[in-house]
């Protein structure tokens, strides 16, 4: 396993459209394992492949306190969604920024697991938010896109300043 570098907003590579995975093979499993290790190390509760510069429809999530309940999503698709809820979100690609975003309160998602088998999952609360946030990454969309142009511009400036100081 390996810890992969995470891209930061406004890196244009975060805007790439991720492609479906043809087959869950050893290479896909290695990517899932590296992404999980990267997410735990960050630390974060979700990570999508485009954030580590891999344009594939692959996501890992673990919202457990104990960090021992990983969810693997390959080619995820939201089948049904219901309701609305506002949550304060953050993102490993937009460090130290937390803003309210409105999303569906409940989702049913279909995906392939680490074993390549299809499964369905129903989620609400934080897990539902996280699934929608990570699927957005596969479309090149970030949570800051839900904010006003003014707010997003301020965050971009903050990120660029932060980057200058950490290089
Ligand atoms: Ni994110």
C-alpha cells in the first residue's frame, strides 16, 4: 500500500470526468487499498480517485469512529434519492474550509464492491452526504461549486496563498 498525493482546489485536474472501470481486477484493488490508506492518513472520511489524479469511477468511504468500516464503491450510481438536508462539508482537496451544502437526505446507491460484485446500499445522514460528495468528484464537481461565486473566489485565493506557503 502507498499514500498518494492529493490534488488541491483549484487544480484543473480535479475537473476531469472519471471513466467507468471495466473490470475490478488486482490493479483496481491496489488503487482502492492505496486510496483507503491515503484517506486514513489525511485524515478524511471519503476519497474519490480524481483527487489522487486517477480519472476512474472509484470511491472509498469510512465514517466510523474506529476507522475500521471501509466502504468501497466502483462505478457507483445513485438509483433513488429523497428529501433535503443541509450539512457542513469539508474536502481533502479544499483543506481547512467548511461550508453548508444542501443535498438529498436519503439515497439508494448501486456499485461494485472490492470483490467486483454488485451491491446496493441505502444511506442517510453523514453517509448519504459523503456518497453524494464523492460521486460529485467523479463528475469533476467540488462542494465549493454549490457556494456563491464570491465565496468560491475567496476560497480560491486562500488556497493559492496556502499553497505558496507550503511549497
Ligand atoms: Ni471531497
